[in-house]
C-alpha cells in the first residue's frame, strides 16, 4: 500500500501562501512549489481536499464540489488561527477555481493570488477520460483488481460531479470583475486536460485589476511538475515579491 498524502503545513515566515491542489490530485501536486516558497521564507499551507489521497477513487466521487469549497475556506481559517494575517492564494486546475472564488468572496483576506491551468472560462475538457485513467492506476497500484466494466461504472459519477465543478467555475467566471487585487495566471501550452486558449478569455474580464498572464509552451496540465516548473516557481516568487506585504521581511514576530 502506498502511504496516503496528508495536508502539508510549512510554517516559516510571516507571509503566508495557501496552495490548493487539483481534482484528482493531492498536496503532492504542488509540493515542489511549496518547498520552493518555504526556502524564500513564506509559510505555506496545502490542505488535502475531502475524499482525496486515499486508495479508493470512489472516496472522491462521493464528495461534493461544495464540500471542497468549504475545505478551501477552512484553509484560510486555519492560517488565520495560526496567526497569519497576510495571505496569498493559488490553485492548480480545480484548486485554481476555488482560489479565484476565495479572492472574490473574501477580498479583505488576501493580498493577491491566482491559478495554474484552471478552466475558469467555459472550455472543453478531457477530465472524465483522465479521471477514469487515474482511477484505474490508483486501484492497480494498491493491489485491487480492475475490469473495464468497473472503471466504466465510475463514468456517470464523474460526469455528475464535473457538472457541479463547472458550476463553481461559472461562479468564478461571472465574478471575475470583483477581483481588485493583483491576479496571477499560468497556462501550459501543451495542456491535455483543458483548452489552453480559455485563459485569454479569462484575462479579458480582468481589466479592472493588475494581472499577470504567463504562458509555458512546453508544459502539460500539471504544470507544477512539468519541464518548465522552475520557471513557474520563479514567476510565482516574482509575483509574490511584488505584493503589498506590510512586513518588510518574512520573519515572524515573537
């Protein structure tokens, strides 16, 4: 059995970054980015979404996108409970939908943030096909027998769940004009999961605030572990450095 990943909390400096992982992912999606930011004296928290990180893909399918929205908000509350008042938030794919929603719903809680390869604007996706492949891999990795019929039985559950995730995405898209802090967008040019050009549609609705749009031509959907991840890490670091942190340095006060 593979050890299940848990939430990742790296208490470091006074400036905090909330990172949100992808639909069929875990904190491992953004672990390298988290460690990179930790070395730059940021405190980083990556909550594990409900139902994720287990040996059974059905655990994800039995959760709801509304629960993950609640998990995202709890991530903010956790950082605040630990004494962090200055926070930025980013998310990968589905996590980016919730990061965007947090910036809209709780504008006073964040200095900035954004997403990596997230379907904010309405686009075609290959998520169902990829989730079924993920489910097969997880079950086989953990010693379970799989049949085509068993994997195919997940399809209606996945499609139903994706409909609710798309509703979360639509909410984020419709409220883009409410974002009034610096906003970061990263899009992989070789994205096999979502239509990459959707990011430009999202940018069109952000004229009211300063935004950064970075394009990574060689990367696939999970950009945080792709061939241009070091460039992404540096771009995120540069974006964070430009935010209006009240602290001159990242050290926590005693």
